[in-house]
C-alpha cells in the first residue's frame, strides 16, 4: 500500500483537522497490513525450519563474493574440479603431495595411484588370510581325527585289507589281537592301486600314523591292468609315505581260488613288489606262499564261499605272518594297567587260569557249563601257562557248548580289558554257520540284564591257538557281570579257553 500524505496548511481549521484524521487512519491501515504480512512471514519461517525437504539447487542463490564464481553452483563446481585435481591428477599442493607418500616411504605419482595400489594389496592380503584360516580349520579337523583314531599303525588297500570285521575275517582285527593294540583299518572294498594312490594323502598321511601296511593289487591283476602300471602306483605310494616319514610295509597278494589262472600273474606281481621294496629298503612280507599249496592254489578254508575273500582262518594266518615283523607285546602294554583281576590282586573271578578242579569232573572250579548235553569237559596243559578248559561238543545237533562264570562287581563306566587264550576247530569244514562268542552280560541290583559287551562274536571253522583282547565298559547301574565263552552250531567241534585276564584299561 502507498501512503498519500495530505497537505495541511499553516492554518488549523476544520479541513486541516480532517486531513490529520485521514492521515492517521491511513497510517493505521498500513500498520495493520504490515502486521499481517509479518505474521505470515513468521509462519513461513516456522514452517521452513520444521521442513525436511531440500531446496532444488537451481532455487538456491548466493549473493556473497566467491573467488572464481558468481553463485553457489559455480563455487561447488570449482570445488569438485579442485578435488579431482588433487586426488586423480595429484595436484601441486603440499597436502596432496604428502598424502601420495605411504607409511613405508613409497611415493606414488598421485593420491589415486596410492589408494588403488594399497587397495589391491589389502585385497590380496585378505585373500591370503582367508586361505590360511581355511587351512588352519582343516588342520584342526585333522588333529581331531588323529586324536580320535588312537592308533599308530594303519592298514590300507582293497577288500582283502578291509575284510569282514563283524564276521572275523579281518587282517587288522587279528593283528590287533596279536600285537595287543588297535590297528586302524583304512581299506576300501573294490580298490585298485591307482585309487589307493589317489587317497593315500587324505586317508593315511594327513592322519600321521607311524606305520602303514598296504595290501593291494588283486583287483588290478584280475582287471588286466598292465603290471608296469601297478608297480608304478605302489612305488608312488611308497615314496609318498617315506616322504611323510611313515614306514610302508607291503604285503604280497595272497592266492585266490575263484580264478586260479590269476595266481600266475599274482606271483609275478609279488616278485616285482618284493624287488621294489628291496630297492627302497622297506619291508615286504610274503603272505602268498604261507597260504598256498605246492601247486600254487590256496590252502583249504582260508576263503569264504566266494573263494576270494578271507575267512577267519585266512585273516588269522596273514596276521600271524605280519606279527613276526613286530616286537612281541607283553601282556601289559602300559604301566597304567596295574590291576590284573585274573591274577588275584582284585579277584573278581576265581580260577581264571583253570588250574583248580576239586571234584575232578573236568570242569574248572567256579565255572559252569553252557548246555552241557552232548559235550565233554577236560583240562589240558596250556603252553602259555595254567590250563586250558577244553570243551568237546560231540553231537551234530544245533546247540551251544562252552562255559560261563560270574565275574563280580565291575565298576560302571570304567574301561576294562579282557585277554584270553583261544583255540577252535570244527569237524565239518563245510559248515559255515558255526559261531564263537565271548562276551559279558551285565545285571543290575535285582538281577535284571541291563547291557552286554562282546569280546568276540564271529563265524569260524578254525582258529589256531592265539590270545585275543578287547576293551569294554560296563554300563551305568551294573552290580554284577557274567562272562560267557561258548560256540554254537550243528557241527561237532572243540574249543579251548585259557588264562582269562580282566584288568583296568587306560
């Protein structure tokens, strides 16, 4: 609003007074208008301050002096150009020059060069660190595997190496009996020498045993693999083990009766294998000739029905040959085995050496008969000490023959070891259904069975004299334990038990 001031004369008369009044009225009106505009402006300012919306760049003006620019946009553009110059092109300022020098003293042409170079270096270092973490994790897993295995002797190879541990036709199982220590069975059914070579690192070397027994080649030979390839593979296996400071021990491939024509190739391969071992001054054990007749075919009863895989007797014979190349173990493998229950320090079972027979009936004192119908009991000298309890089953009906005895109170959740002498033979070698069972049944306070442990549970036709051991743990709640030792089948048979030792294991 434009204020039009009215002219007042020097005379004060009514017209002049009216003019004064009109002027004051106009002024009041103008003030009112100004107040309205001020209130509106205040509202706009308040709204603006509370708003989160940004002004469009083109709406922002800058009236102050900016060197090299006439407005904010030009100033920002200039600032961007300056930063590009410093970072990308290096600039010529002292700060940019200082930033282009690394902490190690390396001077880069531009700050961008330094940032790019150190980024790539850092990325590479992170990649190496990630790989090291992965390797360390794998090593941790390997160490866990090593601790879990608890064996320093491995056996690697094909199905002849694996055998059938549940049925007893397993070389590692029988060798563990003879050496009185666990043997780690790493064989895989159906393996050829190239497959053993391919897995020798992860399956054996990474687990760091002291010795590794290898039996492989029969599948290669039957599959017409060239002899030179097989010898090359086993040579590589030997070299890898030697490089890892693991002693390789090679076994000759035993004869087979499913394809007797293969035995000529087997003998030739065994000769080449022996020469390789002699050249490298490592052990070669002949496990062919002790299992062969004069005509080169297999001994009787060393195979199961397929005439290839080993029976209990066959696995036993090979383990006996291998045992000769190891130091003879004592009954006590470690000073941590201070208690021999059988010898009387803690007599949980009396007459464990079968030396007492007070009523002269052929059954050792403190022992009882298992299904005594059709069986005779006698005591015979045991060359290893004490007596054999001999059980002769004369009937050809399906029944059990053996002995049992209460052991007494073994401590629950405690690891014990049982060792015993055993010899076994059946009359009808065509009978493949005869079992040998040695094991414990554990009872609670009211005489209820609460668990069992098998020391031996196998099908067998013949077991020459040997000593067998097994670790076992009575379950929680055990108050009494009973040891059963018997054979069951339809054939007539003879089974001998001697020196039953039960003691605390480690």
